[in-house]
């Protein structure tokens, strides 16, 4: 750990970053996080909405600026005119890359009813064909979950949904033959509104798919959430997709892509709405948030609010009032 940290610091120094700027403090979040909150000048946090809310309350007591990228229950909308085979291919990455453990991962899909049966068929087949495996090569499409706790969340959400009537279209099993923390990418249909995974983030390879009457209903359903991080839209044309995406209450919206288009647009702000975040990364907004704006003004030595030295205040005051009113009149 020490050698790696030293190497990282030297690499950043050679890249032009001052040595003191990049510091790594290893340790558990409860201990290290609290110490950082007590001492930092600005707190930027990436993690769950629950932890972000607690940190925001703590940092607020010090009146220190705060920004966060938090949880998401990210929706995907599929219009009837979309290329369903192409969408299914992209959706595998959008839903199951990093085993769904990415804040941008899609967890709920709304499909226009005319395309719903066919898309369920195509996407379920593609999910079942997803290659699972460990290692650092390119042979596997999805790997392991990060912890037993996260695997337990996936299994809890899955069992809850199935117990309340949801159908498993693909996946649905733990895979100990591949490793202790592997779980198949899982697609659910008929998920009831009272299921945990209907509204709450799973942060794992569990995705729900729903039919909708039209794109208006899809937008309404997608926006019916406390979360608002990212979204994806696939329609008959990019123009139609853009129109739909512009109506979604998410900080980032992608047209014809799962999440990479908006996430990789480094000149554009990247953040969340609702309980999915505060402030932005990327773009000028993401850089300027770390600065403190202030004003230093120099007044003319010959003219000040009290008026020229040779003009009495009884003359200057009404003249100033008339001039101010004239300026307001001309501006209006």
C-alpha cells in the first residue's frame, strides 16, 4: 500500500499536479470520513444517498461547501420505433457492466406496449447469453459483486419481488461455481409497486422491465422517483429521442446510449437531481465549485457616493436620485 501510494503521488507530480494536492488516506469510512468532514474546506462525496445526507448534515454544521454524486434508480425508455436488437446489445452494458455496481447503471426499463413482447424476448435472450467470469481480460462481459453485503442486497430484492408476483425472464441465480460473490444478470417482469426493487436502488445485476402505453407514460413513469441521476432513451429517430430525453428529470440524459455519452462529455456538467446529488462534476461548473468567488472593488478618487467635494449634499442627493431614475427608465 505504501509503495503504491508513493508511486501514485510521483506519477501525479510528473503530470504537473503539486505533491501536496494528491493525498491518500486509507481506512474505514466511519473513521476517515468523519475526520475529513471535521477538517476539510470543501467536501466532494460519491456514494449512497443515505450517506450523502448524513455527510451533508455534518458539513452543514460547519457551513462548508458540499457537493455529492449519489445513488440512482436510473430509467431507460424504449420507443416502439427503436432498433430492438441494437438496444438490447447496448442495454446489456448499461445494466450489467460492473455487475450493475455503477451509479449510472440502468435498473428500470419502460417499453412502449407495441414493442414490449418482442423486446422482452430479444433482451432476455441477450441477458441469458451474457458471459460471466473473473480476471482482467476481455473474455467476460460481467464479473463479480464487490462484497457479501452487496450480494445479499441483490438476493433480498430479487426474493422480495418474486415473492410478490414478479416473473424472472432471465438469470435469477447465485453462481458460486464462478466465485463466492457471483450472481447472474437478472431481468424481471411484472414487478409490483410494493416490491423493494420497484423504487429503491439495488446497485447490482437486477433490472425490471415495464410496458407503457406511449412515450408520455414512459416519461411520467421515469420521472416518478426520488432519484434523478441518469437516464437513457431509444426512439425511432435521434430527434424524437432528444425530445423525450429533454423531459426527463435527471441530471444526465443519454440518447441512443446507456450512460457513456453524457458521462464522457467532460465539458458538460455531470450531476444528479432529487436525492441523486448536489452540485456537479465536469465542465466549468465542476471546476468552479472548488473556488470561492469574491469581489475587490476600487472606487474613483474623484467621484464617490457622497458626491464631488465642491457640490453640497443638498444639491448632490436629488441630482443622484434623478440620474438613477433616468437610468432605470431608459433600461426599462
